[in-house]
């Protein structure tokens, strides 16, 4: 599939991490971190990437994400969409807390019965120009107009990383250092934090196997060495904080948030991302988030309007939203900010696509397009892959089927 820009992106750690940690181990680590028994730093062995599996391209990632599904047979009872996948959390509210609203799940048997009742016919989709023309407004708001036309990289960066969020990080980091040792405050300033960010950007472009090598007398990187000492850099990194630990509710509390430590950053970025107007074609996709051991800058065409981070929390939805299961509900949540009935088109892959989800989006006035697993098309007798790959079938052959149910 070609890259669509701009797009809605979902950042989520999915089961492709299973070769390293199983679900139970992940839950145990998260519980230990939440209880304060270990820190995230204790989970790191070094500043190197080691033998972590960093995916080189999207195809490798999707292969791992979809491989458990492809190993199943065509029985809808085995489909994770019909059953239960790891849930994704909702984005934060204004007070940086995640609401826990219990809703009864739609019966899996009822969903399967509805799917089995569909009648498919060989028929072409015919849409006129008005049905496909985009009627939305892509004009940038006044606060973004200058940056969109004549803005510098720094001015655009400053639109997302504002003085307000920098000040909050400074305050929370200084507070955390005092909480750890009142006699040794960090005394971090906004200017120093911005220098720290500059070093991180340098490190994301210039790849060294170990952080301390950037300050090496023989192979060090001079621009970084000129900014601050290695000891000060590591001190700031040790105490860098975004939210007050004392306000972190225990896991037994209904408002407990596993992402409490970074919730202000998630909320702030989603708020800023949403200011850029959406174009007609949008994309929902998953992306691996590696550990904080090492991250290197990569070019990804497009723009992220909104994102979620998977933590294994219970699935959530609004009272007026249907329940498509944890995976389908991701699309529903990310599409909340998409204006209805102006011919937006949302693209996604077969990890998300299902007939009930596509039907819901269509009724909401949003077109959608995606590949789909054959076991999600009950009663749809499309030619199988083996038949389509024979030499007797001309290149480019396709077949369309529709259902009016």
C-alpha cells in the first residue's frame, strides 16, 4: 500500500515483542514499576541496543503482528477481532487522568451470527464525483499559518515543544530530585533542559554504540562535548521527570493510569498535533516503540494527528460507541476527531479491518479502505489466492463483491 499523508498513527507495543517477554512478564514488570520497587532504568543493561529486534521496515513489523492471525484457520471463532485482543488505552482527559467507564461487551456470538447472515453479490461499486470529492477545510489556523509557509525547523519544533511544557518538565525534574535526596537538588533550568534536548537530537542522528563515547577524547563528538559535561548529562537523564510520583494512584484505584509518568507529554502532544487540519486521506497504523535505551531519527512521510500507547489496560469506549473489540475500538477512538460527512477516507491494514467496523464508519460518513483476512468475510466466496496466482489468470484480474445487509 502506498504511503498516505497526512495520517492518524497509533503507537503501540503489540505482541510482536512476545519473543522477548510474554504477557505475564510484561504485566509483572509494569506492576513493579508502578509499585516503585524498580525503575525503568533497572530494566536496562547498557546504553547499547544489544540484540534487540529493531524492525527495518513496515513489512517485517506487520508480518510479526499478523502472523498469529494467519496461522489460524478460517473459522471466525478463532479470529481475534471476534474474540479478545490486547486492549489499548484511551487518550487522557484534561486533568491527565484516564476515565474508567465500565461498559458491557457486545456478545461475540451475536456478532458472529450477524456476520454469517450476510449475503454477498458480485457487483461493482459506483460513486459519483460528489460522493468522493473532499468537502473539508485544510486551511491552517492563524497560529500555524506562518510556520507552515516560512517557519524554520526550530519554530516548528517550538510549536510542539512549547515553553509551557518545558517549564513543567523542569519543575517536575527538580521536584523528583528533591524527593530522592533533599540535600542534592538538580537545579535544572529551562536553558539547560533545552541544551539537553539538543544533545538528544544530535544523538538521534549521529549513532554511537555507547552514550559516554560522545564525550570520548579520541572519537567524541565535539558539538555535544561543547554543550555540557557527560556527568551533568547523565545527572539530568537520571532525574528527568514529567509528572509527580506522589499523585500516581495505586493500581487498585479505578482511576489508576499506567502511563501516569508520561501522561502530561501524551496529552500535550495530542493537543498540539490536532491543531493541524486533516486532509482527505488518513491512515491508522501501529508502530513499535522500542525501549528508551536508544532511539535514532527516522524519516516517516506523513503527519501524526493523534496517537495512543498500548499498556495492556482494559478496553474503553464512550457510551454511544459500539463495541468492536479492543482492536476495532482503536479505530473508533482515533477517528473521534475526524469530521463526519465530508468524504474523509481512512486506510488501515488487515489487523483492523472488519465488516462491522467498515459499516459503522460508513454510517458515520467516513469512507474506509483496507485489506482484510478471509476469515472475516463470512459467506463471501472470493477466488482464493491459489486460483488467482495460476498462469491462466491474466495479470491485474480482480473481482468485486458487495452486500446490502
